[in-house]
C-alpha cells in the first residue's frame, strides 16, 4: 500500500490544506462525533461483531466489483487505506445506527404520533403570477373550463421550470409550504381550485391532486431516528466544547 509519507505529503500539509479549503472544522466535528459515539457505545456495551464487519465488507466489494482479494488490496492502496483502516471505517459505519437504535428506538413512534400532521403530504400543482388581476382572470377561466390548469401554468407561471412541468410541484410536506397557504391546501379536497392567494412571490393558484396520509414507513422511521441521533450528537458535542471552554477559562 502507498503510504502518505511515501508520496511526500506531511500531516501538517494535510491540515493546512483543510484549513485553506475551509474544511478543517467539518473534519474535526466528525472526529468529535466519532469519539462521542465510541464512548456512548462502550458505556452501553454496544459492539460491532467481526461477522457484521465481514458481511458489510463483502457488500462493499460487490458494489466495487472486487472479485479477488488482490483486487480489494489494489483498490484500498489507491485510496491510501490499509485493510485495518477499512475495517475500522466499516465498524464506525455500523456502530452509529446501533447506538441510535438503543437511544431512540422507543421514541420514534411517539414522536411520529405527536407530529403526525407534519408528515402529511400532498401532490401539488400551482401557478404563480405577479399580477393580481391576471391571477383572478386565470382562476375564473380555469373554473369555467376556458383553459386547463396545466395549460395556464405552462403559459403564465413566472418560473420557467414550473412552466415546463405545467405547474407540477411534486409531493410536498406541510412544513415545506408557507403556513397560511398550507392551511388552505391541506384542507381542500383533491382537484379543487384554490386561490388566488398572495405571498411574497406573487399570487398563487393551486390545485391538490392527491392527499397522502402520514404513515410510519421504514424510510420515515429511519429519517426520524437519524434526525434524533444527529441532534443528540450535536448537543453532546456542544456540551464537550462548553466544558473545554470552562477549563481553559479556569486555567
């Protein structure tokens, strides 16, 4: 394997480069997070087994199409990584979600139920124009069937991307919509024309194609538990930094 020192790059050069790229803080944060994870896992007796590491390593080999051991070693050498370093990385990848499950698995369903409304989605179409009079005219023309919603969006919307998609915004969460507008669209039945509603962007004419009820899917479960875990990590890191600052001030 090619060692960093063999290509004439010193640790100091790496640190200086990270500083120049404004990336040193991010790297230090990841190191601190890993330290927190390691300590918390050790306190709770959470481990990653050799078998689990081997399974994940085999999965990564398949993704990289590394059929032979020599292929794997060559690939690692190109990354300037030893087999031991690779295993440590896999162990870290597997340890974090194990710790997250231990800390927050019992909290996910409770959080979801308390915030169910925020996980509702709609399939939304909208037209935004600058002029109030034009918005009113388009609303009545669509209502009377003189022009379709999709055609009006394609011709009049202020956003080129939305014009190309005939007003299609996609699946939208409640929290992603301006609160006073969300109140209208989430209470309206599908295919019902809404508007014009004023915002800083202009005047909105909206139509909900489908209401998607909130459901605790495996994907959403993972999103919630990961958010909880990341917030916990950030809080723990801030606590350590505050303690460090106190120690420095005392000194």
